C-alpha cells in the first residue's frame, strides 16, 4: 500500500485540495492524509513537490510508431504531396525504424505523462516494443488493401497479426484491437470481416475517416487528386466504396474514427447517433493542410491524440494540447483547457474501454504528477497552466509502480 499527496488532485468533476490517494495496483481510497495514514499505518507515504497536481495517467489514443524514424523525409503542407512522399520513402523509413528508435519514442511519451497509448500497426513490427514498454498499449492491428484479388491474403495476414497481439495479453499490458486504414484503401468485403472480428472478440475498433478534401472528392465523385494517385500506383479509376457505405459498416459496433476533419454535420450527427467517437490530431491536420475539426460543434466524445511522426514533430501529449489551444482560438481558453485535459484522461479511457483515466476508487493506479513553477492564484486556471507550463511530468506511476 502507498499513499500519495499533492497540492491538487484532478478528479472527473473538479480539482480537489487537502486530499491524498491510497493505492496498490488500483486506487483504494481518497481522503485526507491523516485519515489514510491512520487507516494504513504501514503504507509508504509519497509527498510530491510543492505546486504539484496529481493527474490520472494521460492517454494517447492514436499513434503510429512504425514511422518514428521520420524527421525531414516526408513533405508537409498538403495531403497529396505528403501521401506521395510516404510512398516514395516508405521502405527507407520502415527499415530505419528499429526497436531502439521506437522505444525512444515510447520513453518520450512516458516523459509527457502518457501511461496508455493506442498503437496503429500496419505490419506488426511494433509488437515486440509494445510488449516491453511500461505503458499500457491498445494494439490496433491495421487492415489495408483495396484490391479484391488479394482479399483473402490480406485478411489472412491481418488475422495472424491479431492473434499474435492477443497472445501477448496475459504476459504484458497489451490489449489486442482492430484498425481499418481508410475508406479508400480497404475493400468492403474484408472491411466487414474485420468489423466482425472486433465484434466477436470485443476488441477496440478504429478507422481513419475523411481526413482530407482529396479523400472526400474521391469517395463522393471518383475525381480529384486521389484519382491520379490510384491510377499511378494501383491502375484503378473507381473508388471501392463511398462515404455512406463506409459509415454504415460500423453501425453495430462503437468505433474510434480518426481525423474526420472533412466530415459534414450530417455525417458527424450520424456518428453520434451510432455511439462512435473521434481521435482529434490537431498538429497532423495542420501539417498536412487538412483543415480544422470544429470540436466546439461536436456532440460525440473525442480524444486528442498525436498521430505518428509521419505527420508530426513529437509524440508529447503536451505539445499536442498546446497546439489544440492555438488551433481552436475561438473557444474561451480556460474552458477549452479543461475540456482538452478531459479528452486525454476520462474520455480517452472510456473510448478505449480501459479501467483508468480517472482518479477514482477501483480504477487502475496510473498517475502523472506535474509541477507548476509557482502557486496558482485562480483555481479555474489549473488546467490551462498545466498545459502551458508542462514539458515533462515530474513522476509517472503505472499500476502503482513508479516508472519516472
């Protein structure tokens, strides 16, 4: 048993003062220091630094580790030139992305307080790293392939990767999951099979959706920049699906859709009706010229996520939160800061279906402690100062064990 105390504790409803948390691998009790020490006299007592805040561990729901070797190879600014550069440099980037490179990025995430992340995996190369990183990992095995001729082969490879990640669940903090690459890159036949796999095994499900204007134009009209892309690389001039058909494929299972920048109100309302959620990646959307997701208009849950280093410059959750503060400049800043913190804690945990994200009795003891440079004058600004002043967190606990 351990007892930890901080100036403030972030709970789902508010920041609370003069309280402490008793925990083992899960949170046992929240009360005053005196009450907890009296009840657990042999517990280890942890006093955090002055001006500290105890948060639940932060959750990055969507990250691609397999492109962690990218620094200056890919072209930013517009989606289609970026996509062309991915095709051109893919082999080089994947071959240079060693386990050491990926582990370094896991450590970067840990230093920013990320205790859980959703790893989107196209090849399964990250599985070994995800087995040994201290964080909890929701391992999204990604399905990709729009050519019906290769459907059986693609689905077979996908299932091998799903089973490999499922076999890791008992010996690591990995949860197997399913990801669909995008509407334009997955044939409806194998898409439905993959959704059925998620439903059968109750696995988290994710899909990229309406990231760019080029994607929307291709799916709606079979025209635009993606037409040239498919003619050049895949010798086809017809999309395999459309927006509505793709959305309807997920009607019976809650899905975490990534980006949705180009989704209209009708589509967003439909996703809300069906119980879905969104992974919002502000820096990736900006760097690829995709636009802004109007989070102030959303009525469905969303998380803030970093995406991968193929379309970002770091995997720090605080870098991402600061970018979100700037991107959504029309929102009252204190209110937005609180909403963003919630999006990477309670919201993200609920979306991924994991028992953390809140400092609440019975939840896993995943904590991130941040230390502000000075005392806070106004309590309503705690979330804002947390986002603005935190580069690295002070301490990290996962299932009650200290890792930073």
